[in-house]
C-alpha cells in the first residue's frame, strides 16, 4: 500500500468514525436533543409534575379564553392529544389560534400546564395575504400542520 | 480532463485562471444579489402572518446555505490536501474559513433579528440554533489553529484535519429540524416535498433564488481572490511570482525552490525545504 493510499484510508476512516460516533451518540441522547415535549408526552405521564420544561403544539381553534388582565387559557394540541395551558403574561405578536407555540413552564397537580413564557413557532409556509385568505376556505390546507410536534417518548422507542 | 486538473493545481496556472474567472463571478454575483434584494424588499408581497419582517429571509437563507456549503467545500479541499498533499488545496482550506465564518455569523445575527419579532426571543437553545453556533466555533477553531503554527503548510494540514472532523456537523445543522423538535421551522425549499412543491409562494421564492445564486457566485469570486493572494504570499520566492512583480529571477541554486512553481503535487523532500524557507520568510516578515 502506498503512502497516499494510507492517507486516503486514514481520511475515510476518520470521517466514517466520527459519523458513526455522532450517530450513536445522538440516537442514545435523542430525548435530550428535543427542544420541547408534546401534549402526548405529558398525558402519557412520563414527565414529572412540577418539573420545569417546554411544551410545544398548536393552539387549538376556539379554545382561547381571556380570563381578565393578562391571563389567558387555551389548549395546546399535537396530532393526537391536547392539554390545557394557563398563562399570565404578554403573548408574542404572532400568537393565534391554530398557530404553533412553545411554552416554558411546568405541569401542575391538576394536569394544567402553567406557562411562564410563550414563544410563537412559525412554520415553513410563506405566502401573501390573498393566498392565505383563499386557503382559509379549505379546512385541510388552511390548517397548520401538527407534524413538526413529534412526541419525545414514542419517537425514542421507535 | 485529469491533465487539466493537474495543470490547474500548479500555482501559476491557477493564478491566471482565477484572474480571468473572478471578475465575471463578481459581476454576475453582484447583479443577482442586487436585483434579488431589490425585488425581495420592494416587489415581493408581505407575508400573511409575519408582514414585512419575513424579508430578512433574502439575506438569512443565503447566508445559512453558504455557511454549510463553504464548510463542506473546506472539508473536501482538506481531504485533497491531506491525501494528495496538494498545495493549492491547502490554500483553499485556510482561505475559505474566514468567509465561512462571516456567513455563519451573518446567518446567526439575521436569524436573531428575525427571531425576536417572530418567536418572541432572540435566542433559544434548540438543536438548529445550537448546531449553527457550533459551526461558527468550528470555523473560528480553523482560523485559530491556522495562526497557531509558524509553518503555513503544517498549519494548513492541521486545519484540514479539523475541517474533516467538523464536517459531521453539516448534516446535523441541516437535518436538525427534521430529526428533533425545534423552535426553528423546517426548510421551505430543500425538503423532499419542498423541491417539487415549494412551501413559499412563487413571487416570494423568485428573489430568494436570485439572492441565493448571487451569494454563491459572490463567494466564488471572493474565494478565488483570497486564494490568489495566499498563493502569491506562499510562492513569493518562486520565479514566476518574481517575474509577475517585475523582479529579476533568483539565480539557479540559490534560494529558488524547484518544486514550488512546478506541479502542485510535490514530494516530501521539496515540501520540507519549502517549509524551512516559508518559516524563515514568515519570521522575517513579522
């Protein structure tokens, strides 16, 4: 084997080695890479009550209640389940029913998620207002997708 | 084809080739960028939800795409530099790093400026943002490593190793939004469904494709120019550079390096000699 082939082998081995190590590491620590839990995770009871965490999902249409002052209550849903959220604070400009949100907070004893901060999660769709208005008549395409909200636990098992 | 590549690897041939190509890339890139930004800022309609703040996409997406592409190019050049000991590839590695770092920084800053009005926070530690920050640190690592050695060839080879180790982060940045939950949204163009059916309206997409391609051409021009400068600096004792600068060629058998102006694939003996000369030259210059 020539010197050059040895170096070639070294480079290929390094790239594959680092790639495999990263793949194994990230598979093992997949849960830690998740930025937020979903309502399905919370309802599955795998998340301890009172622990501080992030919850992500879509604000369910028709669920928003303004309870006086800055207090709002609404339900956050993923593709399968939904959970009530209570929040006392300023909402981001892009907060709407049907839109994605990520909330910091904790689950209380009554299984209500008490949020301390709410961020709007934008999706990858960009369109002018006319197009958006035209889509609103169509219940399937006008709705924001629940797909980006992947359950942490079930995903880890599969 | 291969002979053409071998000839291009020779520094004087590369220098003349880059000299011809770079101006065209710069003109085309600047035109595309200019028209794209103008159309993006004034012609494209506002987004139904974000309003005008979405227009930062015309800078953010090209910057982010380039931050990944430049790193990949740097790693490929690094592999060539390590395996074939090609000097031009070493030059390519170290000249790409500052450009890549700048685009990564631009992507991070524009992203933060967009994140505040859209999400409600400048920064969150989700997978996409964190991986892009790691990418910036990798670029800075390459830059730091390069200046840590006094011999430019040893430095370039160390940088090439780091570039190869760090290239694992490139797919992590790109797929972070698909593999894990993140606050950052998925890709509007570069996804399986997105290529056939972009998730961004046509009149908003067109300026984006213009600024994207314009940025790549602009990067090509800047990269070629930086490589030219670095080649001149490294070959300053070679006769072709002296002739280029209007100086008399060095006498045979003096400090002239036989391998330097020849083909880019130098054997170990010449490269060792070159290293000493370069180290001496750098010491004098400092």
